[in-house]
């Protein structure tokens, strides 16, 4: 099983995998404007890493204003 973690901001998205020991590995940064959707950048990342077809858990941190 693959653990995907993401830090999603307005300009960049950082995607990485986390090991069973919660070590962050294979960090990649993408510019949000280069992708049509969150799904497309995640698909691009897992495809790039050769993870298509694997069961993936995901934890997504999305930046938003605090009032």
C-alpha cells in the first residue's frame, strides 16, 4: 500500500510518499497553474512514479484563509 501526502497551496503543490515509519520520500513540487485540476496533478505524480494500479492512501493538506 502506498501513502501519498500533499501540501496544496495556491501556487505550488508538493506531493510525496510516506514510508511505513512516516519518513517522507520522493518529494516533487509542481506549479498549480500547469494542471487543470487537483486530480490531474495527482494522476501525473503517481504515473511518473510508476504507482498506477497500486492501492493508495492519501492525506491532503489544503491552504485556505483563516478568519
